[in-house]
């Protein structure tokens, strides 16, 4: 950079001013243009003023697409220029060729090709960043010319750089050729070629691999070939296999890549090459080649074991990726080869070793999580066979899956208290998510192993708790309970013959740890329906729950479990009611729980009391409510609800004169919003008056503050029959006025749109009956939501996403919603994909993923049609993604992983990077 600074500071100071950059590039020619370019580059790199930097960058982008770029690009590539200037020139050439190909006369193709070859040869021993950009430019040229204007482009490139050139070192020419061959498939993947041309060019490139692969094989096998050459060869191969080259044509290079895994310098690149080759969607057609790959994969086991023993996480991670790529992508094809069942079983056992790799995720190892999807895939493939064949594979693989359960429960164990205390909050959160993934896997495995799995877990737990000679660690006990809980939460265990024994074992657990206590609570909660059918067992576990209520660290688990028991077993709880109420009242008065948990606890007591006799209800209510009445009396002395009612008349008078003043309206809304939040249900007598006033205010001057106050009223009072009529009327009025605002153009009111979307979401969450109103235009509301997804303001888009994630689950219960979604859901999907494709901020991708997740869950049959139709559009949702990448994303979204919200978010993040051309760049580091 120092040389660039020196060169640019040599410019006459009179030229170094922002005004010159304000000139249109179209009126700048010759030396004046070059001076402006130099000055703009200097400002971009060195000017401390951010506004000057932005102005320079904007002008440079205009310069790159201007007609003058054809002229100044070559001048900037002169060897007397510094690399940063040369890089700009090479980038400008690439932009002109890739985006403005139609501007180039056909009679200039050969000249342009020759000039690029010359420049690449010159830079073969020069700056690597400039060489790469020139190679990308030539690759773009080749893709635009083939097959008609340049039918043997790749063969010509190889021949050109293999020719002797006394001015260029042979090794430098070799590296330049490899760089060119590497970027060619990458440029194809992101090119803007029309769809019909893409198919033609892909076919030509697949044939041209015959000119590339022999060269790559020769360089890998050549004695004395330096490591950096071999690394470039492997990268080049990795790039080409993504063009869906037949796997049988890749055999030699894949085997060479396996050999390269023994070289630490080549390891990472070789892993990428092997994984990319194995993971081709078309690879399963070449079963014989896949079978040939199993022995070299199994041959990596010793290297894997040594890596694990020495703590080499990178090596173990890479080898695991290879094994999983082969098993996960091709399990069905390999299972079909019955005569080779032993070799595939050996591969499965190798993946099992990776699943159980020693250490605690994510601190001591990061590999085991890679394998979880494989176990889903293998199980699905086994269960998809016809009954006779399935029975054979069940006999082979049921023991494997029982072993998997043991391995997963071991991996789910917490570290020692001392070690766990040193973990960062991020590591603890990653471990929590990892345990959730394990829980999902165990739940899935139950489909294959059935009741025998529960019996196995129960037997292990029983032996653990009754073995006095070898006391178990709390971690071991907790993991077994966690496994049982994972299954019981989603599977009907009411007829399981091991649950009575488990309920009997739970009181014998010595609870000396918060994590163990949490799991005990959640396990009891998962068995609450079973307890309702076996009330005699309630007394075995209820004392544990009541005792845990007094521990703030067990707040969520204990309160949620008591709520489940009170809901499911309420008719069997009268004998325990007095004790439950007394303990709960003591806990509430000590204020050891957060507000949300206190609300859960009151809901639990509501379930409990509803099953008692009237006299008992009143007696318990009196003891529960009296302290709160006393608090309210105290508050009334300080806040005075009556005064507020009197002030209301004064406010109405003020509004009658100042209803058109936005500031007055906003102040009035602020007063009542604070009052509603403070008084909550005690505000009830004023609800009708306030609804009427709000309607008048919003009809006169629509403001976000009025919608926010409406949302508060919906949240607190809409579910109460007495207050529903005025709130319903207000909701319909606000919706009607806002829809009119949308018709007039809502872009000037992002705050109103934001608040309106939040109101709709709150209505759906709190009182979906509002969407059953005959005079509510649900279709228009839906269309407004879609339009709001395209706003540039992130908060508005986030609120719109929240609206749809509340709306879609109502398809099954609110008929008007179901009809609108089924008729217009494709438009919603289109808007979501546009946002993911680059029209929305990357920070919003999790929110768009939430919509996709909800569509998957509640409209799957429609989504599978919509996404296929949407992705068939050329250049949609981005010109940077290929049809294959779009197909891969669509299949991922519709795959069995659609039930895993975290995986859906990861898929969306990955795809949006591809759509923005950022995948694999430095800009993804903080993403």
C-alpha cells in the first residue's frame, strides 16, 4: 500500500478535490480520466473522511461500467502501476465482459481474447490478485463465446499455456493455467447466461474435462512436484466436479486426492475435493464407482484414530466429513448392493466412531454433530424398503441403533462442574443446541426401535440407581433421564410398561445439581398425561415439584411442570390442593420468580381450583388474592384510577379542539399507554371510552402511537367477552383506515406499517376470532403484509415477518385465513425468496426463515408446488445462483430437515450468501 500512497500523492494537489469526482464519467477522457481514477482510488484507500470514501467508491463503480472502461482498463494494467491500480483495471474488464457482452462486436472477439491471454502471461509472475481477476475475465469471455465462437476453449487454454515461452517461467505458466482452469467453473456457476445457454455451456464444459483431468493427474503424480502446485491442482479438481462430471470420469483424481490426505499441507484441500466429488447429486448413478470408494474411506480409520488421540480436531473433522458425505448421500444406493453389506456396515461403524468421538462438544471436539443427519437418512432408507428386505436390514442395523443411543447419551452428558464453570456463555449455548439435536435424533430413532428402547433406558437407569458398589455420577443419571424425556415429550407412552417403574425410581435420584434437577422436572412434566391415567402415582413425584418451586434456578422447569400436572391431573388433585396452594402462595409472596413464571404459576392454580367445590375455590381464592388486593389498595392511593377517569373527560375536551395536531394525539396516546400497562385489568372500566377515542384519533390522523395503544388493548382485554365488542370495532376501524393508507401509498409511513403488522400479529396470537369478522378483508390484509416485506426499513420487515409467522399456523382453525393463504401463498413465497435473494438485509434472514418454516409446517403440499414454480424463473431470486443451486436449496427446504428450525435458518443463510455472491468471501466472517 505504501507504493500506492506515494504514487497517488504525486498528483498535483489541485486535482485532489471532491468536486472533480462529481463529474460524469461520460465527459472525462484521456489523461484527465486517469487522474480522476488515481485520485478516487487514493480517496478510497486513504481519505479518513467516510463521506469522501463513499463518494469515491460510487464514482469508481460508475467508471467501471462506463464506455471509457474499455480504454482505461488496459492502461491501468501497465506494469509500472501498483497492484491496487492494476486490480481495478482487471476488475473493470471483467465487469464489461460479464455484464455488457452484447456491446462487443463479434469481429473484436479474437482481439479481446488475444489481449487477455497476453496480460495473463505477463502477470503469471506478477501480482496474484491481478492474475486472478484477469483469469476470471478470460473465463467470462470463454463462457460467452462457447460453443459456437470458441468450441474448444478449454483445450486452447491448456495448449496456449503449455507452449514454451522464454519470457515466462514454466512453473509460473503452470500456476496461471491452474488458476484459469479453477475460476472457469466458478465463473460459470455465478454467470448471467440465459437458462438455455447455461445448459449448452455446461454440456460443453463436461466434455472439455477430457482436456483438464489428464493434466491434473499428471501434475499430482509428477515426482518432485511442489506442494503449492498440488494444492492448486486439488482446488481445480474440486471446482470442476461441481459441474456434475460423471463420477466414473473422476475416479483417478479422487484416488489421488485420497493419497494427498496423508500430506498435512494438502489435507484441507484434498478433503474439499473428495467431499465435493462424492456429494454430486448425480453420483448415485455410478454405483460401481461408489463401491470402489468405500475401501479408501475405510483406509482412513487409522489416521482418524491417531488424530483423535493427539487432539488434532481439524484432521478428525475432515475425515469425518468424507465418511459422512459417502454415507449420507448414497446410503440407499449402497444398501441396495446386498452382496456388499459388510463393507457398508464397516462404513456405518466408522461414522459411529465419529459420532462418539471423545470430548465435549463444542469445546474439545466439533466433529460429532456432522453425523446426526446421516442417522436420519440411513433409518429412512431402511424403513423405505419392502417388508422382506426391511426385515433383513432391521436385523443388521437394530443393534447399531441401540449402540447409537448409548453413544448419543454419552455425548449428551454434561462435563464436570469445574470444567463447565470455565465454559463461555456461547459454548454453553452451542452445547444446549447440540443436546436438542441429540434429543430430536433419539425421538426419531424410537420409530425404528420402539418400546424396546424405553425398556433399555429404564433398565440402565435402574441399575445405575441401585448399584451401591459403584455410585454413578449425576451426569450419567441426567443423560439417561434426558433420553427418556426426549422420547416421552413427543411419543405416547401411556401404554408403556416401564413408566410405573420410572416414576418409582425418580424419588430415589439424589438431586445435588441444577442441570439434573431441571431434567428431573422436565421428565415429570413429560409424563403428566400418564399420571392423569395413573393418579395413584402422583404422590411419588408431586413433593419433588413443590420442593423445586422454591429454587429460583429451577424456575422454568418447576413451574412449567406444575402447570402441566395441574392441567392434566386436576380432577385427581383435590387431596393435594391445600399443600399446592400454600407452597405456591409462599413462593409468590417471596417474589423469587420472574413475571412470566408467576403468570404460569397462577394459570396452574387456576386449573387446580377449577376442579374443586365452590366453597373450597372461594376459600383458596381468598387466601391467594388477599395480598394482591392489599397491594392494589396501596397502589390506588398512589395512582388513583378514579382520578384518571375524571381526567379522561378533560382529555376529551382537549382533543375536541386539537384532534388535528399530531403531537397532541401522540401525547394522549402516551398517557393512556402508560396507564394501561400499569393498571392492566383495573383499566377495564375505561376500555369502551378509550376505544371510541382511539377510533376518532386514528380516523383523523393515522399515527403509529394510536396503533401501538390499540395493540395493548388487544393484548390485555380482547380475550374477555365483556370487552371484545369495543375492541373488535376499534380493530376493524384501524384496519380499514390503514388499508386505505396502503392504497394511497404507504412508503412514507414505515412506522405506521411497522405498528400495523405488530397489531395484526398480536390479534392472531391473542384473539384469532378477530379474523373471522365478515367485514375484515383478510385478502387485503395479506397483500399489505406481502408489500411490507419489501420495505427497506428492517424493523418494518421484521414486524411483517412476525405477522406471517402468526398467520400461517391459523390455516387449520380460521377458514378465511386458510382460503387466502392457499390462494395467495405463492405471492408470499415469492416475496420471501426475493428478500433472501438479496433485496433484504442479511440481518433479517432468520425472520424470513421463520416464514419458510411455518409454510413448511402448515402448507407443505402447496409449498412444494409453489417453490418449484418460483425457482423456474430465470434469474430468480438472483442471477448469481445456478439452477442446480436453486434445486438444491428447494430440496433442502422440502427435506425431512424442514422440521428443524435451526437447520432451516442455516439453509437460508447459506443460500442468501450464494444469491449475493458472498459465499466463501471475507464478508461472511461476521455473518
